[in-house]
């Protein structure tokens, strides 16, 4: 698992989103949840596509 940082669109707080490697041999592409809730304000954020 890899940690990615995203900024909440509403309050600007930094959120840590866990990414799961897409393939066993691949370490550069991670599968991230499409949506996550901000820990600070609870706003629903969407993960930008890569
Ligand atoms: Zn927020």
C-alpha cells in the first residue's frame, strides 16, 4: 500500500489516501478509491484520474 496526499476541495486540508498496486510487478501505478471523505470537514472528494 502506498500513501497519496490530496487536498480537500472544501477546507483545503491534506488527506492521506491509500493506494493499492494495480499489478504484482507494477510499482508505478496504483489503484486509488474513486471517492473519499475528508477527515476534517467530511466533504466527499473525488480522486482525479491519472
Ligand atoms: Zn475538508
